[in-house]
C-alpha cells in the first residue's frame, strides 16, 4: 500500500486561520502547503501538484476568483474549495463559474470542512466503479472519464476538469432522459439555492465545446428549452 500523503494547498492570508487549517489537516494525515498571498498561488500549485486546494476569495495580490481562473486555464483539475466571508449568493455563483467545486462561508466548523474535503477527494478518486462507464464514445469523439481527457477526431486531446467529469457522470445516470438545471445544481454543485441556474449553462457550454464536433449544432449534449439538458448516448 502506498504511504504517499494526500496534498492540500491552502491559499489564505489570515494567520490564525492558517494555523488552524494546518494543524487540523496535518493531524488528519494530509500534507499541507500554504500560500499567504495570491500572486504566488499558481506557481505553488504547479510546483507541489496538490490533490485539493482551499482558496480564500479576499487575498493580497490576486483574488481567489483570479487564482481559480488561472488554475483552470493551466489545465489543473484538482478540486477547489473556496472560502468566503461574504454570505451572498452572487459571490458563491461567481466562484462556481470560475472553476471552484465547493465553498464554505466563514466562520465554519472544522468537521464541516473535513467532510467537504473528504467528499471532494472521494469524487475525484472513485469514478471507476464496476457499473460505470470509463470511456464514453460520442460519435468520433472519445471521452476518457478515468484520465479526464477528450480525444477529438483530429488527434487533439483536451483535458476535462473534475467538475466536467462529475457533470458527465451525473448526466450518464439519466442518459437519454431530461435533467433539470435545478437538479444539476443540487446534485453536482451541492448548491442549496436554485435562483440562479446560469452557472449550469456556462459549464454546459464549455463542456459542449469539448465533446461535440460542432458545438453550435450539438448531437449529444442537448438543451431542452424550459426543461434542462439531456445526454444522448444512443
């Protein structure tokens, strides 16, 4: 059995919270790296290749939103849990739209944080159950859900984010049947509010550009107006 520790990158500038997070996570067996400002976070992520990032929104240098966008633009797909002191829906939606997988509003309990971390790591690493598809064929396009990569007809390979893989997995459970935006928000984003479904539309649009030969005329990831979306596999 491998004794390699799961690595977590904490991007936070509040000293007392850094101490608490490091102490808590290390006591749970995680290897912890800390960036106390935004400008060096991306380089630390590239250097240490974490399994998960805990990312504050309000940081010196760069905001958490900017960092999340840079991480995703750099093709890094590890889960991001965003921390915010703002208990406003618009901030949470913005975080989800730029690439975060989950969020916690300060102050939060240690048990809740650990539960969120464990849930995200579990979803990241257990996509290969015996009754799940690992290679999805959509016409001439192969979607490798184990390796999180799309193989296009011209040989180009495009990486999928952990959120995109989870989104495909969930749509596959209801293949050829409609799935509402509210259901996707609840089940894939674990988002308790349904007043803004734009975040789903944005992610669907980005995913469609990767898995469709002609995204403007999709054959597989279909919009059902007034209903939601459907993944056609037959």
